């Protein structure tokens, strides 16, 4: 295949990637965006495999093995575990970039290729190794915390910031060594130190901030891929990595803005510690339980009901039961809307995907900015497994760890019904005074079962 034809095919794949990303910005066009992006990747793989001189046997084996693992995970991983899955994909993407960087020194350890002998390539190899290895271990920690294999509490130890700074300095020294002298020794040093640095950077971050970390690591994996593209002189890998890197940074920005947190505060603030959680003003109180019959009567005679889904809905896989309750209310002439917070769940768009899976119409979904003004005129707000995103302390209590975080102001609705698994605090460990307000009624238990019971009670009203 000629170089011109390859470049044209890569350009076509790049256009498909960009168009796909553009359409992922809306739930209405997201499926078409996925198809376009997958088509671009299929074209890129096909053109790359047509390159002369490749050992197609080994490549075919690797593709078959990776595809088998990917298909198995795609079928088995539940939507509630999708953030963990994204973390793993980020990690292995970073590992692949690091391995390509090491592989640039040839098959024999310590023998540099002509390509790696040039200073500019040494720099790109160093970036590929450093960012890729850091992304790998950092993503594994993020996965373990989201999967609750590790505690969601920050792992803090005396002098951690000094140790982290010294480790970062050691990585920079190894980087300079690689640029000045080349060889496998400094390359291995960069990889080892970066692996340690990834652990040091992510272990001190609380579980509530892991979605932000996953988004940032996604950006890192893209930057590592772009650096690898320079190593391999592959324009498509450079562009694709740059797209992933910039979109990851944009996603990180969206999430930190939605939490009213700076990225520096997320990475170094130790949010989620006992001291931080104790700063909440919530003095507790009595959670007032209501019966399903009473809750159903409130819903039946409301003019407007706003559902606020959260991670509890995802855990219970209650989105279909919620839509069925929506159908019953709509049939009674009740106006039903859904309020979606950007960080509800474990990543942006988590609730949108679940509700789309249940065939909830897109025009019923409203973002925070466009729905908050409606709560004072809403008879009933129904919170399904959400906590921090509806915590009024973020608005009213300057001493709260989540002070300033934009919230869905459900406490201003005339009545609030909260579906909750138990009486514990949310993922961040911060108490929520909403649960103790006079206009709030609690329905404890599995959200899916509670919604089914609520629908049954509604039919009897």
C-alpha cells in the first residue's frame, strides 16, 4: 500500500474520530457517534495491518486474545461498574504506550535502535514511558477504590508530599539521563519510578474523588498514546492520542466545576479524611419514614414530579422500574421530569446512559442549571439513591467539606421522598441534613423493589 493511500485513509479515520466525538456530546446522537468512532478505528486497524513487513501471526494472536477478553468484559460488566472498567482501560492503554517505549530499544535489553539514538526521539520515548507507567498504576488504584477492593478513604502517611516530590524529582532525573545518554538503563529507571509515582499520586485521594481521577488518567493515557505516535512516526496515533488527551482534560474540568473543586485540591487535598468529614454541620436528627401508600398518594395528586437519580439507582438497576412509575404518573396527567447532576453516579453521563437504557425520553432529562428553578413549584421531588448532589449543606454551610458545590435544590420542593438503602452517609462520608428535614420522607430498602412497591400502591390510589 502506498504512503499516499495510507495517509488518506488515516485522514479519513481522523475525521470519523472527530465527528464521533462531536456526536457523543448529546444522548440523542451518542449512538451514531459511537458508530462513527468505531468505524474510524476499524479503518485505522485495517490500514495498519496492510503495512508491509508486519508479523501478522503474532498480531492476529494478540488481537484474538484482546477481543475475547474485551467481549467477555463487555457482556459481564454491569453499568454500575463502568467507571471501574474505564479505569482499567486507561491503565492498560498507558501500559501499552510504556511497553512500546521500551520496545523502541530493540529486542535485546540495552541495545538502542537508530531511531532511539536521536535526542528528539529520546524525549518522546521518555514521555511515553513516564506518562504510560504512571497511568497504569494510578488507574489500578482508582479501579481498586471504585471496586471497593481498597478503602475509599485517602491513604495518608507523614511526609507523603515530600516523598512524592522526591519521587517526581527522581523521575525527572532519569528523564534527563535518557535524553543525554540514551540506553535501556535510564528508560527502565523512568518506567520503575513512574510506576511508584502513580501509586503515590492516587492512593492519597478519597474514593469520592475517584471519578475525577479516572477522567484525568484518561487524559494521561491519551497523552502517552500521542507520545508513542511520535516514537513510531504514526500520524493517526498522534492525532488519536491528542483527541483522547484533550477530551479527558475537558471532562476533568467539567467534573471539578460541578464539584466546585480545583484539580489541585482534588489531587492533594486529602478529601474524605475523618477531619474533613467532621467539618460538616449536620447534627443529625430523626429520619422520618413514610409508607408506600402515603408516598403514592402524594405522587398521584401532584401536578409535577421531579425524579433525581443517583448511584443507588445504578446499584439496584432500578432504571426500568423508575420508567414504569413514570409511565403510571404520566398516564394520570402528572408532569414528570428528571434532574441530572453532572457527577451523579460515578462519572458524567452515568445517569443519562442508564435512563436511555430504560427508554426514558431524552426531552424529560434536564441538567442542573435548567431544572433548579422549578423545585419551589414542584409538589414532589423523588431522590433515588443520590446523596452529595442533593446535600443542602453545600449551599448553606460554609464549613462543610462540599461547600460551594452546585447541587440540585430538592429541599426547596414542597415534599421530598428519598429512596435509600440504609441510614448511612454517602460515598463522600458527609452527612446530609436533607434526610432530617420536616418535608422529607424516607423509603428504606433496595431502590428497584421500592419503586415496584410504589407503583403498585399508586395503582390502588
